[in-house]
C-alpha cells in the first residue's frame, strides 16, 4: 500500500505539527497507511509539548513526490505554504481552519474547513464521528494545539467549540488546562538565542493579495524588547528576504501573550498599507496594535481589504 504523507504548513507551529500527528494516528486506526511529516523543525513551544507527552517530532521533508504521490494537508491549504512539489501530488484530504486561496485539485477530495480557532478542534470532531478512542498523549498534543492557536482562549479566533474541545481533551490527557497552558506559551517566548533571521522565520506565512506578495511573520513574547532591541539586524534580515523573494510587504507582528496586544514592524514598497489596514501611523516602520493577536482574523483580512 502506498504510504500517504500528512503535513502541515511551512515554518510549522504547534497546531500544524500536532495536527499532522493526531490525524495520522486517526487515519492509521481506520486502516490507512500514513505518516505525519513536517516542513521544518519544531519551535520551542512545540518541542515543549512533544517532550511533555513523550512523542517524537515528525520527520522533516522538503519534498514528497520522491516517496509518495498522495498527501493530506492539515492546518493549511494555500500552495505557497505547502510542500515544494505540492502540484505533483494527489491531495486526498484537507483539514483546515483558514481562508481558502490559491487551491485547486484535479480530483475530488475530502475537504473539511470550519471557522474555529484551531485545526485540532475539527480533528476531535472527526475522532468522535468515527468512534475512535484518543490515547492520553495524543489528546495532550491536541490540547496543546488549541492552547497555542487560541493563546489560551484569548484570541478572537477562539470559539466555544475550541474551549469545549480543550477541556474534553485535557480530561483525557490528565492535564490542568490553565497551568499547562501558561507553561506551554511561556516555552515559546524564549527568544534570547534567536538570530534576526530566525526571528522573522519562526512562524511566517506568505500570501498573494491582488497581485501583491505579502509575508507576515509572528513572534510571541512577554517583553517587546526581546525583539525590538534587535531592530537593526531584524530590518536587515527583512530587507534581504524582500530582495530575494520580491515581497511587496513584509510585516513582523510581535505579540505579547500576557497582555494580548501586538507591535508591528512593516517593511517593503507597500509598507504604508499597514497604516490603512490598521488605522495607525507608522513611526520608523513601527506601530502598536491594541488587542490584536490573530494573524488569521485581525491581520490578513485587514491587509486584504486595504489592498482591494
């Protein structure tokens, strides 16, 4: 039987890696031959969850067509965020909670997209629909994905479905949600050993909006100075990426996970788009966005509208 690879997006975060693992376990229990893989190594937050529940990180790949012709996508659908040879593969299924864009297939597929805060919330529903028991360690990883993507339920993307799922999974995993959640989020804010290039690539996604190439990177912290004291080197790193990839706008979003606010740094020939999108005045490329924490709901839609 041909192995099916299950992967999340590039620059993987906790939801994307744990969703690949949990959905692969589900599919294998249903009799499929799948493997969870990743398009990058886990960040500190994700590694904290993997270590806590004693599960190995997925194998990292850069392409897939040399070992399979079938793939399942979790936590993304846009081709520029996926494995490099995605157009050479047959996409069997997509489980996602983002906008649908730049996506097409030659064959019918199973597509499950819901407006919730985390892919794991959808995957939990699929487990229950198929009456599949969730092992405690898998439940813990699924809980970790929800905590990460909803910032412990503070994100505006968080729904009651996410909250209900988190507490259901926590009971299976034997975890106290608030304590574990804060430890998980804090694990992802250790930026002291990160270079400027690493900071702008930890959690970055590319988008195309009305012919403009947009790159939005997000970094979680508990102190803005952890990032902005490196501003000069960060601006150099961003300029290098703009020159190499032709981005019209590179937006770095630095989110304080304790205060639930963000500061942005905008670069590129379309950087003034940020002023229109968020109703702010850039000061040396910077602006403060009160109450903004969600790239999916509070950043990308506003940028898209500003460029329309």
